């Protein structure tokens, strides 16, 4: 994902002066100005693990809810795990007789180094039809939209037929300890029939604005796991090299991991996803999806899908080296060398099985393993007619009759902690992005200005449909 979006030459050729925020056709939409104010404030608060401004953001949002007419007794900010959670209950009239629905998003963002970015990551900049800034997509887009629609619906006097509960986490991008707190310690505040997650879902739009292939609703996710693998060695003077060397042994282990392909896996959800998406995707990729859906043992289909970073993770478990450390001096033989291996494990496969596979693939008993992430494995959430119907209304608002296709995230979201606690979760954000535009976690994160306003309208329709 760490890809420079513009080469220096392209940039100077483009050199478009930044626009004033809100200088566009959407400024007049109900609560459009309020939405922009909250979005700008949120993006400009450094809610990263190191900067630690997530509690400040939670308190700011809480104050907005109070100003918006939500009773203080229904707004809860709690500082947990060095960050914060925010819970807000929108009381319904109970006429549906149904249990509450939780709405999940996260307030924290991935770290951003200003010196690496073209623009300051913690200033919301509107330029060339985009909003730039850390979190513009992930997930201050979803967080803002849910917040503003609570405020708008309240101001309009709307009363849902069941309670709606905002459950915003504060460390989704790092430990997800706050998410577990939301689900477990604050269960009496967040207990609900299911979760709508504003941190997943959406469609890929084209430059000409034509109808996308499908809307993707997240209904499952892979298990996130990380191991640190280490080789140690007595070391010595570098003028006296020996055959045994911690860095070389680690390098061999890493090459073996690179060369290993995990077996093909599939479930009903991924096959349905490939069948639906394949029918609407042109070229070899579309053909490969259709063939995989029909026969997951089709070698050409597997090879073609696995050559595409967007789909390799949907065909099985992946493990990749992400961090590296080793040696202590220029002129010393290394006493240790270590690497982080990050795996995204297909639902239904245990962590132990993946670790055993990695040990076998490495084939060196001197390489030690240490788990560096507390993993949570979950099953797919069962598809629900009520969620699909409400979501279809919201999707139709932008792209009439666009087909909704459930999918499995290769990345992880808060949804897994709700699923693990027995609360199904559905990623339903109206994230309409151009391919390769979002750059979530990477440099120069941006979203289309149009998408920001589309997502506001999306949640407005969705909330009214699911609880109206
Ligand atoms: Zn996110």
C-alpha cells in the first residue's frame, strides 16, 4: 500500500491550488456543513497510538451529541487501554419489539509521518475533487457519517422503532483492546441483535461515474495473527566469519516462507462472492473468478486470482514478512536476527495448524516462534434479509438496483470481536472509491469529496430503513 501516488513531475504539472473546504455543490445538503466541521476536526486530531489524541476526539464527539439533544445519561466516554471508547444510545419507541442494533466505527487512525506525505496528514485538505488526510477514508469517513446522521435524525424529531447504539472503538488499528472492552465490559450498554459496521463495505467506482460491478457487504473476516521468528547465535568478531550466522539463517527461513503457497480454501460466502463479481468483471480476472466459483481446484483460476493482491487473500491463508531486525554492530557477527510474520488465516483454520506449517516450511529447529498478537478467530455472520433490504435501499439511492454481494475481508475490523461474542456484524459503509485511491494505512490517504457526501446520504437512508 505504500505507493507514492504522484511522481514529482506529475505533481508540478498538476499544481492545483487547494480549495477552501466545503466549496462545492454539496454545501447545502442538510447537516452538510456540520458534517464537514466534524470531519475536519476529527482528521486534524492526531488519534494515533503515539500521538494519543483519541480520548480527546471521543470527548469532542460526546459534546456534539449532548449539544444535539442526546441526554448525558445516554452518552458514555470511557478511557481504556490508553485510548477511549464512545457509546451513545439513540432511544427508540420500542414499537418493533426488537433488540437494539449497534453501529460500529473506530476513532483511531494509523500513524502518519508528515515528512513522507505530499501534504500534511493531519490537515484536512480539499484538492482536485478529493479530501486528503490521515483517516479521510479509514475510518473518519464512517465515524463522521454515523455521528452526523444521529444528530440529523434527532434534529428532525425521528424516533427509531428500536434502540440504536453507537459503539466507537479507539484502537482498531493496533490492539483492539478497546473493542473487546466495548463487547465485554460494557456489554450491558452495547448488547444488540447485530452490528452495522461503518469501517467496511462499499463499491469500486470508475472515473466516468458509471455503475460499479457490485456493492460489497462485509460478512466475514480472516483471522489476524503475527509471530516473531528469531534466530540466535553466539556471534563473534566479524573478521572471523563462520558458516552459522543468525542473519543468513533468518534469511533462508524467510525465503522458504515466501516460496510457500498455502492450500486453496473456500466457503459458501467466497464462492458466492466470486460467482457474482466474476459475472461483472471483464477479462481474465472475471473469467478466473467464474471458474473458481464453479471449481475451486481449477489451477489456472487459482493462479490468476493469486496474482492479484486484491483477491489472493480470498483464496486461502496468506503469511508475509513485515518487519526485520538483526545484528548489533558493523564489525560483529550477529547474535540475533528476527522478523515479524503476519498471517491472515482463512476462517475455520486454527492458529496452531498455521504455526506448524510455518515451522515445517522453515525446516530449521533453531528458529524460534513467539506469538505477538492475541488473535480472535470468527465464523462468517449469517446473511439477514432485514439488513440486506435496508442496505439495498441505501445503495439504490446512489446506484439503483446495484447488486449487493457479501464478502470476506482479508483485513481485520472491529466486527470480529462482536462476531466472537455472538453478535453478527455486517460491513455496510457507503464507501464508493476509485480503485487504488483510498490508500488506507499508506501515504496520502484520500477519498473523493463526492464519496463523503454520498456516504452521509447512505447512512441516512440506511438507519431510517433498518429502524423505521
Ligand atoms: Zn478501519
